[in-house]
C-alpha cells in the first residue's frame, strides 16, 4: 500500500498548501495563527478517521521543526497501518502433505499407498458446510476412512471430530459436513488409501468449498506434493518382500529385528551415502593431522622449554578429554561466539585436531627410538641439523611408526560416528534415520558392515607391516624333493656310538 500525506492550511490564516509523503493516509494540517497552534487530523481516502486526537504544535517552534514533527507522526501512522493484522478474505490452505511410504527416509513414491493430510483455514465470516479435493488423473483414493477434524483453541490443540459424508466423483473427493461449521473454523482432512501414479512428479491439487447458503467457491493456491517415480530398485524391493522365504525368515522376531532382508537391501544405498561422507572426512582430516602431529612431536623434544610446554598443554588437553566433548564444544560453542563454519569443514577440523595429539606421541616415540649414533654419523658426514632431520630421522621414523599410523587411521575412521550427534550426515546418522522410520535394528547392522569394509583389511595390513618390521614375516621355502634312490648319510657321532 502506498501512502500519500497532504498538508493543507486554513484559508483564513495561511494561503499555502504543501503535499508530501506517500500512501492512502491523508494528513490535514491546519494552522491557526490567532490561537498559536497547529492541528493535525488523519483520515483515509474514504474519509474514515484514523486518529481522533489532535496534535498540537506551538507556533513558536521553527518551521523546520514543525515540519519534522508532522513527518514523524505521519511515519508512525504509516508503520502502524503496514503492520496491522489482516484477515483472510477466503478459505486458504494451511498445508497439504503426504506420509512417507518408502519404509525409510521421507520420500513419497507412486504406486504405493499413502495418506494425505490437508488443513484449511476459513475466513472469519465464512460458515462451511462442505469441501472437495480433486486429485491428478491416475490417482486412487479411499473414502471409507476419511477423517474430518475441526481444530480450535490456543495453538489449535482442541480437536473436535466431525462425522462427514464422503464420496468419490471421478478424481474428486467430496466431503459433506452434514451440518454447518462455525465461522472461521480450522479443519484437518485425512484421506487414507491414496495411491499416486507410478511416474511420480509434482502432483497438483485443486479444490472447492461450500458455504452455508449453498454457494460454492474455488480454493486458490493449493501447494503441490512431490512424488518420486517408481524405480527398478523399488520394484525389486516389492518382489523381495513377497518372497516366501522372506516371510518365513521374518516370522522369527530376532531375525526380523536384526537382519530383515528387505530393510537390509533398502538401507544399503542410504547408508552408502553416509559411508562416502565418513570416508571423505577421514581422508581429509588424517593427512592434515600428520604434519601437525609431527610438528608437535618436534616441539615436545625441543630444547626450548616454551615449545615443550605449549605442545605438552595441547596434547594433554586433547588426549585427556573425550572426543565427543570436543565435538560438542566446537559445534555448539563456536556458533554462540558468532563463528559460523560449515558442518563438514568443522568436522574435518575437529577430527584432525584430535588425531594430531595422538600422532604427536606416536612420532615422538618413533624419533626417540632411533639410535643416537645415526645422528652423530650424519653430523660427521657434514650434514647440518635440518639435513639430518630430513634425510636420516624422518625416513626412519615413518618406517618405524607406519603400523601405528595405520591403527590411528582406523580409530579416526570409527570416531567419525561421533559426528552423528551434531547432525553430520555420516554412516550412523543415516542408519539412525532409517531405524526411526522402520523400528528395525537392521540399518545399524548395515552400518557396521560399512565400518568393517575398511577396518578389517587395514587391520590385516597392520599385522603384516608389524611382522615385516620385526623380521618375522612368513616365507615359503621350497623343500628339495626326495627320490627313491636317495641315500642319507649316517652321522659320524652316531657311528662312533655303535
């Protein structure tokens, strides 16, 4: 709404007229020189008074201040009109949703039954006696279980069930209230047995409502509902669910709860997305932690007391507190301090900082395990301290700690599950979402499989590296073949004892 403010003066006192402002609110300003005051009355273009009091401005005020005062009053009234509550002019749709029907996640697919929940708000002077909702072509729905509820009270918590008469007219569901509802009512309609076309897409609705006098009006702006098309994977799950052996398997409560075949297969692609997230976090965080941890280890063995003290404080704090607590401090403390970081980036930083403290001690032990003679030999060959570190100490250190580094990588990969508590969509988070939908523990079993895919081969690799470093690796030696004519010599001491 654009506001227009006009200033007029009394013809007996001042022969001037100024127009200023914007909108449909008119300020009539009359100045009476004899009385020493200026009066303002505010009316709408239709002549309806908006302000019944008179604002008095002493004439001894400078003209500029009088103008500013009148402008301030006008602005206040404009803001009051702009933020005044408005009422609906016709029935409006508050929301329309479809219940997820995939067994996991929040997707709604075609070809499978779902439930539609439709909520509408009538105008304050409208008394409804009926509603109708038209579905897209190819949609089937039931009428027997359709529910109609009138919501009222604070936060719409008071529910009054109604007993409507429902019938289908082609693609239109017609709901007759049976009696006229109170004006301005808020209604919830629940339609069961709804099956959308298998092609999916944004399913648009249309509808009408009937008033107490029998007149019918069209409902405008009913939101569409996104429906996913049925894929080959969905068809495979449907066929798997109908297999006799699956039904026999799920008849056992333990097997159905922990190893439901349908939910297991259904969880694989969803949990796999979390697996990629966890893997991406650890593959970025661990390489960042290695140089940071190595630098801390050098500080720990430095001759400088300050460097040793700083590194010791950091390592002791990180190793002495749970990683879960560190994640909570980072994800909830930083936003309170006004620092906003992306969840993935922040997860990588927290994991890298946690792992660097443990890598510091690993590297420190590796460096101190190298004999001092190595350092002295390098110095005798003319190498300086940096060359000795780069060409002598670092290669031997990494060779010695390689199995321990691999073990730390395994621990860091498993610790990414802690990020699920702060909303990072990794393996456990995706599995937990499916568990909340299905009530089955099977998705957690699938999550365990994705952890084992990484940890078991790496654990085997650690064992091989340790055996190789210790020189106890198994080697297959070929034994010489024995022939029938081969003569084995008798030992001399055995002959002497005869």
